[in-house]
C-alpha cells in the first residue's frame, strides 16, 4: 500500500546545499576584495575617469625657454621662463636668465614708455634673485647689464649718470664675488664704453673674448665697442661671430646692417635687414623695425618709392604704434613727400582718429581694422620728429592753410625743452624764420 509523503504545513521545504554554487560565490567575493584593495592602494583606477594630464616640470619650461631664445622668439622665451620661475621661485639661475632675456627684448620695443616698463620688469626679476642669493655673481652682473641699457640717453633723461654709476658698482661687485665670471667682465666693458672709458673697456672685452670666444654676449659687446670707436668693419666681423653662435637674434642683424649702411655698402645693409625680416616671418613675429631700416637705406640710395613702400609695410604691422607714424614721416620728408609727411607726423605727435590713421597707412576702411592713435610726448627719442614736423609745416605754409600757426606751436614746445641745445636750436630757428616772414611771432 502506497503512503504519500507528508508536506510541511508551516515552512518551506529546505533545499540541499550545492557545493559548486558556494565555490563560485566565494571566488567572486575574493575577486571583489582584491579589486577593492588595489583601488585603495592606487594600483588600479576606476573606469571612466578623465585621462590624466602630465605635469610640466621646471626643467621642461627652462629648456623650452632656452629653445625659444635660440630661435629668436624672445616673447615666448620670457613666458616659458616665467612658468619655470612660478614652479621654482627660489631658483636664482632661472631668474637670472629671465631678466637677461627681458633686457634683450627691449630691442623689439620702440615706444619709450614700453621700454621703461620692460626694463623695470627686468630689474624687479633680478632684484628678487639678489634677495634670494645676495652672493650670486651672475645676478649682480645681469643687474649691471639691465641698468646700463636703461641708461640709454633717449629714455634715461637726467638719471643717466646715476644709472651708469650704479651699473658699474654692480659689475664690480659681481667680479669681486667671482673674478672668473666672464659675463660680468663683458658687461663691465659695455658699461665702460657708455662711460667713454675706451682703454679700460677694450682691455676688459679683449680678456673676455680670450676667456670665452663662444659667448654671444661677449662677441656682441666686442662688436659694440668697435662700432662705438668707428671701427665699423671689425665691428661687423664681431657681430657676425655673435650670430654664428646664436643665428636668430634679429637685433644683431640690424646692427650689422646699420654698420654696412654707415660704410655705404647698401647692398650688404639691405641683405642683413632682409635676413632680420625673414627670421621674424618664420617665427610669426610682426616686427616693423627691419622694414623701416630697409626704408631708410633705400632713402639714402635715392630710391624713394621703394623706401615708402617698405615704410608703409612696417607701419601696417603695428598700426597702433605712434612711433611708426613718426618713422614714416621721416621717410616721407627725406623723399620730399612733404604733403604725406604732415598727416603722418600729426598722428605720431598729436594723435589721430581711426579715419585719419587709415588714410595715412592707406588702409581699406571696410576690411582693415580701424585704429585711433595716441600721440607721443616730446622726449629725446621724439625731438627729431617734432623738429621735422615744425620744419615741414613752416615750409608748406600758404595763406590758405595757415600751417605756420601749428608750426610755431610745435616749435615753441621744442624751444622750451631744448633751448640750450645748439644743434636743435639751429634747425628750429630756420623754421621759425620762415614763419616770421609770414608775420607769425
């Protein structure tokens, strides 16, 4: 007789344990524990996190800065060194190099105020280096370099002698800290040239060349010393050595071109000015100065149309720069384009609105940027513009245009500032005499 199995009334029937299922579950649990431990230790990273960006090192920024300097791109070189200094603010060598490049970068600037600002930035950089390491010879040498270039008579005004004195003191201190510092010896020679101490300057720079003939700074300063005493051919040779060492510094090409132009070797002058423009084009740097150097050379050659074309090209690289309008005015004046010189000088010295500047630079008002220009104040670097402007206005005066009224106003400003300068007053008096003949006093 079959008796059916009793079923529990108050609980579910239990299932038998499956050993395989238990083994699988234990394996999954162990794997999860292993993953969790690796995540915590950093050996594994969670999925879907953003890709990590490599962190730039101080050395990488410093190498980038050096590369840009060798390539001739001083703006990018400064930016790279600033990044390096930000990462390692106590690194004196980085500040030294940044300040050195900041000084050299002033060769790219034409406005006095912009140059002074950059010099002050260089001094701030090197003063910070000296504060960190007062006994660092290179820091004092580069400060001497900065102060010397800042003593440029076109921008230093009454401070020139004090700047040169301080520069010499810094150079001497640098050599006292390290008598083998060739860079300090070379910078000291440059200061002595500016102080017109020719014999000592020549002795110092000759020793510096013997010590380190492969230094761009040393060769450049030797060229500068030779140029200052009128030895233009040897100066060219030394500048050529400087660009052999560092072939992309355009301001040295401009010095070579200027020396060839002084020797009236215009073809070679144009070649070096063109090389400077070519380097800038390759770097994507829009620098007006080489084109105005080319324009000045063609003016001396009597090729006024080509001169004006290059001057206009230079102006349109930097149409907001009042100094460029002054340079254009000089080119027009030498080319006897007096009608064109007047509006160019007006923009340079009195300022002009966007429509007036567009007319001077012969732009297309529909497609080109419209730029107003702020005039330049009277200074050592602009006095020639003011004198020439007054001269052109006086020479072009007619009863119908009343140019002498503006001429007398401009020339009065020059007289008040440069009344003790015999050369300036000689030119000024000739222009005043013209307007006196028309009854202007």
